[in-house]
C-alpha cells in the first residue's frame, strides 16, 4: 500500500522505530501515558518551554501531530484506521513540525508530491527536519508489519 523508507541501520534499530525517527530527526520511545478517548480530535496547547524530563501529551493508541517542534502548539490526535486522512480537512496541511505514533501499529505520512514514508509504531520526532511543514496526509495501518 505504501513504500517504507528505511535508512541502512542495524536491524535492531530498524525494528524499534529508530530508523524513521532518525530519518525525520527525532528519537524513538515506548508508550508511557494513560489512554485517551475519541476519534480525530483537534486540541489547542499553550506554547511553553518543555522541561528536559517532560513527555509530550499524546494519548495511548493514537497518532499525534504538533504544529511546532518539540511537541508544542496546536495538536491533532488521530485514531481512525484504514484510510488516508487529508490534513487539509483540519487546516493542518503543511503545518506538522513534530509527531508521536503511540499506537501498536504502523502509520504512513504522505507529502504533496505523493512521496510516502512509513512511521513505525512507538516512534516520535520532536523535529521533522527537512520534512518540516510539508505533511499532507496520514494513514493509520491495522498492523505493525508495514515498515
């Protein structure tokens, strides 16, 4: 359904989600926050400096996108699986600067030029690097075998 972009890293790194996180300029972590409810939800967050030990707010079993780097600014929370979701529907295309996939399943990102990248379960990035403010669509897979 989509093509996974995997840099040439040690297999242990690729299976933990670090490959995509490093590709987009971030880090990979496991799930650590309580579960939330709802479908695609738009939340507004205040922009305050993050403390070094503070974790971003993203419900378990969700994919979260933030308007600014370091998980700051406006946040979108997605849970609907199995179809491409256009960020233009939430006035958020070309707005994403950080993300966290707190799901047990993979996801995919698509840019305006139709290029796609696989986002492994549990991966996150505080900065999208060269992909900053270029995301147009997301896809939440039903499996963790896509990447």
